[in-house]
């Protein structure tokens, strides 16, 4: 999360994430799945602008950044939820009630991270909203306290309180940061279609012998690209492909290019390829766009300030 003071309010740049590894360990009695996943923050950002109001109301205006969907065809997945169903609104309302504050917040959200895409856009926005409100309302809540509240808003939200690299367990809300070497370059693309997270999870059969994340953690710590590529894994990819054929078409498009490795992110439908460097990523994104995958973009891993 990058935070700037702007004219009496705050502006936050909230990143997307990629799941380089995602294993489903078991189905839980509460309807969730026990997970082990490794996430990296990447250089696609939503913008959240916030300032206080004296009316004690949470007001949110959300829109797509100009031109962001111009390259993609309009679809149900490019519609934004009503303001009151947006996780930013829900996070702010919850914090306002819990802290008993009388001030409100006017928030403007400009979205660039595709929705229903497995890139954590809404979760990142919600984490930014909590961090911003904590400052604006001078609550002095600790990061731990905010992250605990964040976990109740969504399983991926606590990750965005990390510095951009974490192993996440439980529902995804138990965070263990790790260090990695180098800046990692990727191409991210998504089909027009999105997928609903509950639908993908309910199609997934937890394995008898789960994979281990340790080889990937070691490869990232040592900066060994080939070993990273060999340890990419996403248990949700198979169910996602069976629900949405566009994911398999995107996989085949990635297979035709020379990525070091590639897979779907989260519960889809975004797909990413690991590249040798920035130039390789830019060239591969251009080739995917030329092949009709209009959303293909070169991105890199980012580290966020504490
Ligand atoms: O926590 P969040 O609201 O993001 O989860 C959305 C849905 O995704 C859940 O209602 C559940 O169906 C599914 N899910 C799951 N196991 C997880 C995370 C999410 O089954 N660990």
C-alpha cells in the first residue's frame, strides 16, 4: 500500500496480487476451505482517495479508470457492485461502528485491477480503506488489530497489510511474510469472462497428498528463476477450467509463447506467465495482444512500505 497526503485527505495506491502457489488442504465445517497459498503484490494499482466529512456518513463513488475496459469487451464482469456492496464501504462502515466515530468518510475509488479475476482488487481496496480511516479518524489501531478486522471482511484482505510477499494459511487470513530476491516479471491477462470464487472452490476436490510450498519459498529466497517456474502450482486451475473454457484457451495461448512457467491466479480467471525480465514481459504481452488477448499487460513484483 502506498499512501500520500493530498489536499487535506489521503490518496492510496492499492496493488493487485498473484498466487504463485495455491493448495487446497481440506474442506472445513464452516463452508470455507483450509488453504496454503503464496502471494506476491504486483504493479497494477487501484486508487483510493479519502477525506473525512462531518455528516458521519460513508459515501463511496467507484468507477473504472478511463480506458481501462476499452480494450476488453463489456461484460457482467466489468460492472462494479453497488456502493453499499463494495468491500471499501463495508470495511469503513464496520470500523466506524466498532470505533464509535462520529465523523464520516467520502471515498473515491478508481479501479484498474480487473474484477472477479483472482487478483485481489476488492480485498486490496478494503485494506487501503481501513489503513486510511485509521489515520483520518486518528484511531491509532495497531496493524494487528486492523488485520484481524480485515480477516472478517474477506479472506484475502490481511495479505495487503504485508509488505507484498506472504505465505497465507487458514482461510487465507493467517499471514507469514517471507523475503525474496530480485524483482520478478510477469505477463498478466484475463479473458472477458470472470468466475465466482465460491463456484470454483465448490468444484475443487482437496487432494489426498497436498503439494509442499517449501521448494517455491526456497527458490524465491535464492532468486532461482527456473526453480520458481518449476514450483508454480494452483489447485483451483482445473476446476476453473472446467467451469470456464476461456481459462483453458488462455492457458493454450500462454503455452504457445516462451514463458518460464505459467498458471492461473487465485480462483481465476486471470492467468500469468513468469518472464526472464522486463523486456521479455513487454514483448510477450504485445504478442498476446496481437493474438487477441487484449488485456495482456507486463507487470512486476513490488515491495510495499511497512
Ligand atoms: O473470504 P471471502 O469472502 O473472500 O470468500 C468468498 C468465498 O470463497 C467464500 O464464501 C467461500 O465460498 C470461498 N472460499 C473458500 N475457502 C477459502 C476462501 C474462500 O471456500 N479459503
